[in-house]
C-alpha cells in the first residue's frame, strides 16, 4: 500500500486504520506510530504510516528486538 500524501492529520489516520481516537493515541504514546506536532496539530508522515501498516509499528526490527530482550532480563 502506498500513501499519496506526505503528511496526514490524526483524523485521516483514524479513518485509514479504522481505529478510534483513543486507539490511535495509544499507538502514538507507546511509540508504535511516530507523530510530530506542528503548531498545535499532530501529523503523521506517510512513510511512517505505511511502515506501521506493513509491520504493525514504526519501530525497526532491531529496536523491537532490543526492547523485548531487555524486558526478558
């Protein structure tokens, strides 16, 4: 899936992912989906959104691996 726009607002991402506002913010707070605040609005980069859809997170494989390994200790 390729996203046409460069930046999406949170309302657009909610519709694309078919999730509630709360779920979207949970993804953002957990660091699973990257978001940036521009002025007083939050935006999600199309590339990050595409990676999230493909992988379930915008964190790379090694970052997830390291986190899981640290939790296991």
